[in-house]
C-alpha cells in the first residue's frame, strides 16, 4: 500500500474521533438546557470565526488529499 492509504485512513480515524467527541459533548452538555431555556433563539449567538473554521477545515482536508493523490499518481506512472 502507498502512503496515501495510510494518510487517508488516519485522517478518517481522527475526523471520526473528533466528530464523535464533539457530538457526545454536546449531547451531555446541552441536555438540560432545553427545559430551562424555552426560547433557544434568544440565547443563540452567531460565531463568524466558528463558521470560517467549519468551512475552511474541509477545504484544507480536500486540498491535502488532492496533493497526496497527485503525488501517488505521478509516482505510479
């Protein structure tokens, strides 16, 4: 197997671990908030920094995978 397989595998493992951890944290942390705060729209604040990170993270991941894929294709030809 090439290095690309290992890189993709570990990126998927890390992404899964981070997403699962954040999902579990949000389930536990915000479980009781729905009963104590009847109007969630009033307490919600937009975060442009978080939106930017949320958008640029997948873009960076795709660019890294693109570079690794082109390197692998170049080496195999």
